């Protein structure tokens, strides 16, 4: 199998006090790793066994007979981006190219924050909240359950897990407090900037969807 066992780019306690060690331990070991193990068992001996994670998701999404495999694979991919959407001492006003694009699309960081929080509170049940690059602009979108923008042709810049297991230990049922903490103390704008910069520099058929603002590489930091 060509898919790595999932992990985080930081230690379990590194996001404290914004996100507790217990939340990250349970989330990785009791949720994402379970999805990974079930996906691995389903892949074994099949035509999908040598594919990348992204290829498995795209190959199974439209096939009802493979939908359990799709859900587990998508949850692994979604969580991989979620871990990278946070960093120790993150949060605050968006920087770099993404900051420029937020002001171009939403008018101000404050209005972006308002729309991001509204999207989280209006989403019913389990799912995901995303900041994506779509057809030359930023968009805030949600998906239900294991849904992923990977199969919609969007480029996901940030992922926020809206399943209760992501925040219940720290915030109980207060999803709004979890989303505020994510924006104020955790969000990793550097990762979003790197993804958008990679998209900008790619020479494939997505050229029409490139950012309209010139890149300023020195502003795209590395975690
Ligand atoms: Fe999760």
C-alpha cells in the first residue's frame, strides 16, 4: 500500500492550551487511525491497493459499492489536512497571499471571520468546514460527514473538523467556542499560503484559476 499511516506535524501537547493533549490523542488514535486501519483492510488485495490516497478517493467516490472505502479514505485525507491547518501559536489575521485574497473576496478579515463562524454554526450535524480556492477566488464551504472538496475540483487550503469528537472534550457542545479558538489561536495561515503558492506555480490546466495577486515569497513562511 502506498498510503502512510497518519500522524501530526507536532506533538500531542503542543497546541495546549488552545486544544488539549487528550483531544489530540483521542482524535488521532481513536478516530483517524481507526479510519486508516479500516481503509487499509478494505484495500488489501483489491485493484485500489497500489493507488495513492487521493487516487483511492477519486476512484471510489462515484461507486456506491465502494462507498464505505471512500468514506474511510476521505476521512483520512480530511484529517491529514486538518492537522496541518493548525499550528502552535497560530491564529490571528491572515498573512501573505491568502490575507490579500481574503480582503479581495470578503472585504476584511473581520467579515471573513463572521462568515466562517456562520458557516460552522449553520452546518447541521457532523462534517467539515473548508477554505478552498475555486475558480480564481476563495470560498468557505462545508461538507457533510466524510465529504471532501478533493472530489469537487476545489483546492482545499484549510480544513476544520466539525464532528463533535473534535471539540467535545475541550468545549462540550459549544461549537462556536471551538471555531473561535481555531481562528484566534490555532489556524495555520502559513500552510494555506504554501498551498496557494504551489497552485500558483503549477503549470497544469488549472492556470485559469491562479491567484490574481502577485506572489510575495518572503511572506510565505514555513512552520
Ligand atoms: Fe475528526
